[in-house]
């Protein structure tokens, strides 16, 4: 009895002591709910450091602002709200003035032009921390390439704040479309990611489909009906020289895509009414058959490390997605939802697959993990198809076609969260976009 | 001593023996009683009847046999009736007479109750057939037909749109710009994504509601922390001094009390300044602080990896409720790389500074409790789903 009383007393003492211990030290709280909203930033016009750089300075700041706002992750505070201005690139920042307008990031820059050389330097400040975020950077290039330098500034700002790579200094190759549906003219075009600097690579004499950038961004694979039936061509962007990838007579080859190394092309080939997936060494022209089933298997896409591929097949009776070793073998089905899945594209991060889904008369662009889990539909419309990933794996571009005889196809982009769905500015209609890697 | 055992053992042995050999004492089954029955022919029966009329002694034996006779009647009955009828009151002939009579029929009617065979009637069978005739499928067809009108409705919509242009053109221009965004949103089932940004402004509106309260303490604190902020308004510097002095007295008293309670003389002097003093914060006060920081914790620009990273941030506070920005440090992280932790920490630090720029609403008399705060920012619920 006495022992019990003593033990109970000891337990109580320990409990009290523990409580006292818990009360010591800092106050601890856990925050699990935040807000998701664009981060407000301010970009005063860059400072011209040479006489003829005035307009360039204004334009550079405008492009930087458009890049950041266009990502959906940032919100620009208009210049009309500024309390103070930046008159000297090296002058100390009046943080209080920027805090007052709730600018959480401040971007200052300076521009100088010397002949055909353009120099751009910038600094990024964390206003509420009262400190510079990273160190200042400077870019040099040609005057004609001023937009690229603006994109590079945007990429640096984006990367420092979000912690992931940017995608602004990149290009997109796509099929430019003009004319009515029954007589649509198609030609290859390449442009900056934001629709600027459009350049046409082919004429509209023959139908072209599914252009794909090489890992280095200097070549393009595409399918053309120039010979009357689909053949795969390789085009050098710089020289606009092209050559056809050899294939046997009586066959149709299409849906090409580069391997991560850039030395191999994976594509679909139809022979005798059967469509399977093949690879071809670009240098030697030797091909290897990866699948051999009576089903239609196409739209292959490599994983970032090149060890696996994802493709679509109707071997199960309906169009579904499969993952397989890049050297062939047994394929594993990863899509099990309602509807049909197609045009899978492996994310540059390697964690997701983007796809086109058709279900109940609607088309969707969606993403899922490699095991088929966490399927997320990002869009829904009459016809959405052909997703392509931004270099940072955060944004997807695709083609959307409107309904009716007067309908047209145009390019759209959307964040993988499903936010920030918006059209991409193109001079004409567009389809089959393919995003390039970041430019050097 | 063992008497009981002996008795018990004997009893058990006896019981076992009885069970084993008890059959010996089982009474023999009673033998069947056999009775011999002699079959009499009609001639013998007549002779016996004739004898019974003269001599009685044998009648007993005969009577004793007669009762079973009727039991066996089924077969002999047919024969006996003819013989018995002339002889009279024999009970046997009686049953024969009823055969031709109708009365037995009514008895048969009792068999009719067997008619309750109604189960056979099972009128229920009819209802089983009936349901087939139910015209429910017609209802199913109807809704499909309703779907067709949709295309016909379009012209109406067009007409309505034609009417809208009448509205003020200049105002419509502004709406047209906004219309582009809604179209994007409406095309998405991803309405959850659209809801998130809508929720943001609601939370961002919270801080201002709390900020107005800490006016007096701010002045006092501004005096204590003149260096960090260029705000030091030379206003009521003397007033703040007495206020902070009061809590100090309390802390000393509490420290002394703790020292006495612990019984140590050396210890109380050291832990007193480090240990939190004053009454503990109530759950409501903690929740208020948590919500205030949450309102400024913007994870919208964080990378996917940073959204998987939990960071623990420590900060020292001024008495006016503002954080000492140079004391905000990352004390721990989990779930992501060092770079991701750095990004997550930046977002956390911005949250602490932004919403604390005017001072968090915290009780001054409990300053000892919240002088040092450790905040864990867990973005698990904020991830893309």
C-alpha cells in the first residue's frame, strides 16, 4: 500500500516536472495553412547607362514583367503606385517605400549599349527582409537579342524566388495553320515561348505534323506527307537543311521523338496494317523493333534518363498508356480511368506524364504519376491535345481547337496545378507544339 | 485425516462400478404379451352364435374377442354385413348403412376445408405478371428526349446576347478584358484551383483587423528597439518605461518563487532570464498568432519540392509584438533538399516579417512566454493535389 502511494506520488511529480519542462524554451506553434497568391513585385524601368539605351531599358523591364506575370506566380505592382523611384542602379534601396506598397520583391536593372553589344545587369531584393536576394548578374549580347536577355533576367528572378528553374529563355516549334478546315495550310514555325520572333521553317506545300525539338534545341524531327505518305524528317534549325530518315518502301513512319542523348529516334512504323514502335540510330540508320503486337502502338516518349519509354496502345481493347523499358520487353499499363488516353509525354523532372484524355465527348489535358496514381485533369474543352512540357516541368503547352466548321486551332498553356490557363500569342493558328530546352 | 478421502474414493469407485456394471441391475425388458387369435369361418361363427344363445359361459371368451373383431372389420366387414343384416342389432352393419346415405357427404365436405389449397389459387401469381406491364421505361426515355432541345435553345441565347450590346459600351470594354479570364476558368473542371486564389484575399484581409490593437505597447517597444527601425518617434518615451517595468517585476517575482519552489539557491538566478515568465498563453492567443502568420504565408511561388519541405524557424520578438528580423533563423527542415529548405525558409521569413511589421497581437503581460517563438511551417495541406 505504501509502495503504491509512493509510486503514484512519483508519477505526479514527474508529470508536473514534465509540464514545467514543456513550458520552458520558446513558444512553439505550427502553421499548416497559408495562402496561394501571386507574389507582388515591382520593376522600375531599368536605368539607361548609355545615351541610346533609353527605349531599350524600358522595353527590357516590360518583357521581364510580362514574363513573371505570365507565369501566374507573380503580380506586378503598377508604376503609378510607386512611392520612390530608382534613379541609380547602385543607390541604396528605400525598403520602407517598397514595403508600404507591399512589394515583396524589387527588381532593378541597368542597360548600356555599345555598338551592337547590349549589356544588361540587374539586382533582386527581398523587400521585407531588407536584403538583396542573391547577387547581381550581368548579361551581354547583341542588340537584336535583347528579348533573350530580358528572358534570362526573368529566369534568374524566377529561379531565385521559386527555387526551380525558369523557362522563359526557350522556344517552341509548332505547326502554323491558316485557312478553313477543309483547306488548311500547315507549315512548321518556331517562336519564342511567348510567341515573339516567329520564324517559318517549311512552306505549306505539304502536310507536316508533330515537330519535336532535339535535346540540344538545334534540330527538329517532324512528319511530312511530302512523298504522299508519312515520312520522318530531320531539320537543322540554323541552316534549315533537312533529310529524310530512311524507311522501307510501303511503310509509314510517324510520331518521332529524340532520345535524351539526341543520337536515337524513337518512332512508330506501320507495315502491313500493323503499327509498332521502333528506334533508329541517326548516325547508322539501323533500326530496332521494340514492340510486336497486333495492336496499334504509337506516340512513344523517353524518360529523362532514357531508360524507359511511355507510349499509347490499344492492346487492351481501348487506347491506354503503357510504360516499358527503352530496350523493349514487357509493357506495364499505367492508365485505368474512364475514357481513352493518348499522346503521353514524360516530364523533364521525371515524376509525371502529361497526356490527352478523351472521355464523354470532352478532351482533357492531364497529368499522372508513373504508376498511374494522382491523375489530374487540367483542362476540358471540345478538343485539347498534344501536350508538351516547359523545360522546368512546371508548365504545359497544348493545342485547343474550337468547334464548328469555322473552328480553328490555337496554342494554350497551363500550370500543372491547373491554374493560369491562357492562350499563347501566335500570329496564326497553331497546333502540335513542342517546347525546346532552355537556350544556352 | 484421510477419512474424507477414503469416503470420497469409495464413493467414486462405487459410482464408476455402477456405471460399468450397472447394466446388471437393469430390469429385463418386459416380455411382449402375445395373444393368439383364431380365425373363424362363417360356419363356425354361426355355430358360435347359436351356442351363445343357449349357453353363456363361453360368451365371455367370445365377447373378449369380439372387440378386436371390429378393428379388423375392414376385411371381414364386407362379408359380414350380408350375414348380419338379417340378425339385427350388431354394430357392424351400422357402418355399412351410412355408406349409401348422403350424411357422410357432408362429412366429406369437411375434407373440403382442404380446399384451403387456396395456396394453389395463389392469386399472388397474378401480381407477378402485373409488374411487367408497368410503363416505367417510358420515363427513362423521356429524359433523353429532353436532351435534344438543347441545340434548339441556342438561338435564344444568341438573341439575348444581341440585346446585351445595348448596355454601356465603355463599361463593357472593361468587362471584356475580364471575360477572357473567366473563359479560361470555366473551361476547367479544375475549379479547385480557382477557389484557392479566391480564398487568398479573405485571409490577407485578416491582418489589418488585428493590427489596430497594439498601439500603446508599440510606442514602448519602439523605445526599446530604436536601432532596427527608423520609426523612433520621440513621443511618449517616458510612458513606455513604466509599463515594461511592471512585467519585469512580475518576472522577477515568478523567478524568485520558482527558485524557492525548486529549493535551489544557485539555479534560480540562471534559469530565470531564459525560462518563459508570466502566465502561459491561452489557446486563443496562440491561435490568433498562428492565424496572423498564416495570412502572410504565401506558398504560391514555391517550387514543388519546396512545398514538400517543412521548415522550423525561430524568431525573437520585441515587446511591441514585432519580430526582430535579424534573429529569424532556420533551425531545422525535413522533406526536401537544402535548396528547397532555403526557399521554404524565405517564404516563412517573409510571412513573419510582413504580418509582424505592425506587431502581432500578443499580451504584453505574457511577453516572457512569447519572447522566443519557434514556428513550424508545414505545407502538407498546401501541396498541389
